[in-house]
């Protein structure tokens, strides 16, 4: 029997035949990266390989010293006799699935992915394979996402109502991916849009990649005493909530955009005025749809509710197992690995 193309190690998923890791947890000699979020793109490896669509944001996140190499989507590259191909994952700008092939075996590491339409990144492409490695961040039947259009409509109404009440609107979301998706989806004619430094820095990477994002102004460039915040929408990472940075806006309403807002009580526990259900991950139904479309007979499940998903897949006759990870997908507070993600360092 041929040796599996990937194995779990203390450093993460490793391909011995090709001598590379996929989204390693610790510094290694060669890392293949699915996307630029800090829990997948870890600093310190000698060499990195990623899809070329992630070049701008990955460079912003990893810094100039990181040894980054980029490969076009759908164009195979051979590493020590193992073929590696990137396909769109639909998670954030530049996110990609990693297809690994050798001697008739085909394995796909999906990374994080979503199926909803998103103008800020390429749409997920199902890839047929023998083994599919999938996240299960929202792997419970209770998770079923509303349409993006209805969510953006709700955000617009909330913003207008806050204006009428003389309140600033502080919208919390991951600085990479979610923030730009929100900016591209809301009605920018309602009022001025301001951003936290972590968001504004990554907006530049999206604009450089040709993604249409409305005009925004960095909060740090404005005089708080001379700025009327009451008509504005301010987009910031979740860690900004309740900080000195946020108190400059005076009277305000705070909301968060996350898949976790589907859970009753999450908004109240986070002391949010509003919660908008918007995730950059698949819901339960999209997860099951994707697994069917890959036609994989082996499914490795990681992140989130992996045990629940594995049990369900085994009942469907699939060879499914849980793969342990050090990270848990979408969190209520953005994973902070690099300096630009820190609220205090990116005011």
C-alpha cells in the first residue's frame, strides 16, 4: 500500500515525499501556505510557497524579510517528485486549496473556505480527489448562513438608525478578509467610513490587487476633536472593542460581524448592540455539499466540530477521521501573530 501523502506531525501536516509542510504551526524548512491569516501563515520558516493571488496581503502580513515564492493558480509545480497545484478557496483574497499528487494519489488540503459569493476574492472551486482535508469551524446543522445581501441590508439600516440617533457606528470584524468584504458590500453613500490601522493597512493590499473597496480614512490621521463621528461607520478588529482607542468616538453603537452571531446569547456576552451573521467559512449544508462534490472516499476533518462531522460522515459510509490542530478556525477575537494585528501597535 502506498504511503499517505500527508501525515500529522508536531509541526503540522507534512509531506515526506515532497519534504514540505502545509500551514505548519512552527518554523520549518519549506512551508506551503493556504492563505495569509495568522493561524495559517506563521512567521519563521526558511521558505514559503503560496498562490500568486495572495502575494500582496501575504507580504503585508509576513514582512519584507520572509522568503516568499508564488505560484499561479491551477498551474502544477513539482517538488521532489510531488505535484502541487493551487485552486481558489473563496475564503479571503488569495486563499487557496493545495492539491498534492503523486503516483495516482490525489489529496486536497482546503485550508479555510467558503461558498457564498464575495466580490473581494475568487470563488471556491471543488476539486475531485481521493482524500479531502476540510475544516469544520461551523460543523453543526444549526449553522446556516443568511444571504449576504440581507446581512448588508441589515448593516446599512443599523448605520442609518445610528445616524438618526447621533451615534457613531463601530463595526468589528477580522482586519484581513472580513473587513474588506464588509466594506465592499455596504452602501458607502450613507456616510463617511473610517478604519482602524490594521484594517486600513490591508485595504491597501486589496486595492493594489484590483479589488473595489470604497474610500476610507485612517482614524489615526484625523483630529478627534474636530471630527464629527456621529454619521460615520468605523471598521475595526474585534480587539478594539472597549479600548481607549474606541472611546474617542463618544456616543456610539457597537456591532460585530461573525458566524458566531448565529448562537443565541453570543452578542449579549460580548456586550454588542448588534450582531450580524457573516462568516468566511462554510456552514453545515455547504460543508456537506463540498464533501459530496469532491467525491473523496477519505475525509480528514479539522478545526471546530470535527468529531460531530466525522461521526456523521462515517454514518454516510465515508472513511472519515479527525486531524488534530493547534488552532480553531474563526474566533471571536482575531488571532494575533504579527505586529500589524495589535490594536495598540496599529492605532
